[in-house]
C-alpha cells in the first residue's frame, strides 16, 4: 500500500514537471504577442466610434483653445500669412471690416480669442525666429501695402462683396513679432494703423556711444505712435516681463523708455491677472497703457500671449466692431486697471478710459 502511494506521488510529480516545461514557451509567446493584440483591439474599438467634430469637419468645437469659435478655419490663400474670417456678418453698412494683423504665434492667439472675439477679422503671420525674420520683409513698403490689398481681396471673395474694405486696423505682436510692427510704423502707410499692441516683445540695442542709453532710432517709431495714443488718436498697449536678454535691452527697459518719453509716471499695481500673470506695475496716459509682470522664465514669456484676449475685447469695444451673427459669445472676465494720474502738466487727458479684459 505504501509503495503504491509513493509510486503514484512520484508519477504525479513527473507529469507536473513535464507540464511546466511545455507551458513555459507558450507563456513567453503570449507575453510577446499580448501588446500587439491589445493595440489592435483598441484600434478597432476606436474606429467603431463616431468621429469627433473638429474644425476640419467644418463644425468646430465651441471651446476656447480647441476650435475656431465664430471663425472658419484658417484661410491660407494670402500672399503672406493666413486669415480667420467670421462665418456670418461682421461687416458695417458700407461693407467695412475691422482687422488685426498679428505677428508671431498665430495659433496661440487663435486659441485665446476663438470664443471671445465678437467680429474682428484676424491675420496671423509667422515668419520664423528673431525680429529680423519679421523686420526684413516689411522693410519694403510694398510688402505691407500688398498684404492689405490681398486681405481685402480675400474678404471680398468670402463675402461676395466687391466693396469690402478695411475700416479699422490693429498691429499686434508677441516676442520677435515686434520687428514687423517697427518696420511698418516707419513707413508712410503707418497712418492706416489704429492700434499697436506688443506683448513682451519690444526690444532694442544699447547705444554704443552712450552705454547707459538705448538706440533711439530703433524706438522712435514706437514713441511716435505712443504719443498718438496718449492724445486719444489710436490705442497702444505694451507689456513686459522681468526677463533679462543677453546683450540687448529688455522689454522692461524699452517700455520704461516709452513711459519716460511720454512723461507719465509708472505706478505700482499689485494684481493677479491670471494664475500665470502677476502684475506689479503700470503706466497709463490717454489710450496708452503699459503693464509689467513678474517672471523671468520661458513660461512667463509665453503666458503673456493670454493678454491678447483682453486687448481684442478693448479694440472691438472702442471700434464698435460689427458682431458676427449666429453665435453665442463667451464674455471675457475683466481684469482691473488701476487708475493712475498723469503729471501735473498733463492732467487733462482725452476722454475714453482703457480697460483690459481677459478670458481665464
């Protein structure tokens, strides 16, 4: 009896050992194949789902930063850049339209204003890195004039209205985009510009003859327009971070230069405009507004693009921009602007307070 039990146990152990040897390669094979099978199964499930509605399908999502809001997707048949056109309306009774030409970071701007803009047309131009990439093409006056002509022709085709024309024009730029704005402001055609906006993007070289000073010739076009805005003829908004660039003037230095040329005081302004934008100073005179923000990193520089939301809201209000039709609009949350007084010799300011708002 004992011998039979021992033999049976031995036999069972032997078969168990053989089974283990046979299953090992099968287990390894299953482990190798499993990810492929899982990926394939997931892909099949994904294909069976109803496709999401995107801008390419002609029905953009109604979410800021993910769709096109009141606009059709980018129109790319311009000689330079691409344009956002409202789907309906947005023309005056005499077929005029309001236009913003933004330099550097077109997609980022589109994401910020898609669901808050109410009717302004937007052209985005991205030409590369460095202000020279933007300044050189626009050094020739024909470049700007041809761009305006191309835009009007494109809007005329879109609206099927040959009389479509630019009514109000704003130039906005982030970072290196100021190079194009400066080149345009040096030209006679700058009299067509109603607004200038520079988001952490006004730089200049140091004056070799005067190490403590900045190159006045590089900043003169901006000073001239700032004086226009201070008198109520146009609008100008400039912002700066605390970033110190290598070998050339920071946006803090250049914006302070503008304020000094206007003889307007720079006041402390402790405001948290957004989770990433902490304001600490500002200067205001007429329709000129400068705001300074904390931050010395790349993220702080990028965060300033968000200010475009409030800028567009201000311009559309000042210009009384015609509304695009058939759309519900998101209302930007206003961020406070500390009211500051000018020096005594400039107490009489033009009417029309400036309020910047942004979508958080």
